[in-house]
C-alpha cells in the first residue's frame, strides 16, 4: 500500500527516537495527524525550545537553561558531596527520590573500549578539575551495575582515592517490592554483601 509522503517522513523521523519502533512511530504519527493544529504547534514549539533554550551546565554537565544548572546554583545543597552519574536522566531519577542533597557530575557515558569510548570521551578531566577547585569530601559513584559501569567505577576510584577523597557507591540488590524467588544469583549475592544494620 502506498503511504502519503508526509506520513512516511514523520514515521521515519519518529522511529529514530530511542525505544520507538516503526509500529509505535506510525501510531504516534497518526495520532499527531488527528490532533488539533494548536496541539501540533505546541509540540513543534516545545521540541524547538528543547534544542534552542537548553544546554549543559558548565560545572556538572546536567541539563540547564543557563550557564549553571539549578542544583549547582542552589545555596541549600551540600557542596562537599558529588554524585557521579552516566547521563542527565540519572540526575532526574535521583532528584525524584528527594534523598540526595549534594551536587552532581554527569560523565556523558561510561568507558567502553569495544565502542571506542575512552576516558578522553567522557567528562573525567572536568571531574578531576572540580576536586582542585572545590572542597569535595565524598564522591558517590552512581553508575549502572553492568560491565561498563563497573569498569568506569573502578577507573574513577583509582583516580580519586589518592586525592584523599572518600569514594562510595550506591547500594545494589533486591528492589523494593521484589521477590527473592525471581531475582538472579548475582543480584542476591550483591544484596547479601551490601546488607545494612537496622
């Protein structure tokens, strides 16, 4: 069946988004087609503003409208603690918990020699500069517990420990509401090692 070119183009562009396959892209395109023109204009404007108005914070590389993000500008944050994460989406996830009150540093990925991601590709040099310029007492490594995340955590720990800065990592184990019966052995093992006193 021949599909109209504007619809084909919209499906093609939408399917380039992460997690969006061709069927979902088609559903989204058809939904947009049915929307009121004002709704479509608002969507287009919000996407344009995303690219025009947002940038990366000069200090921590979180998403920001200005040179420094809201976290870095805040006087209420504990400036002696930095939580190192892979991407800005991780900052959003941690902030939603309301359990962390320090600063962040977004690496922009993790070490992955197979895909060509080296220390020079990440914001590691900028992190090390922060240790010289700021009074950091603790670094929390909040990287994903996969091979690349573990490799990056070990690499950073080797760089940071000689500076006399405390290096910790977030706990890993059984999720709240999880069932031991369905957890894999590595997760159960990590949960046993990361147990805490009540």
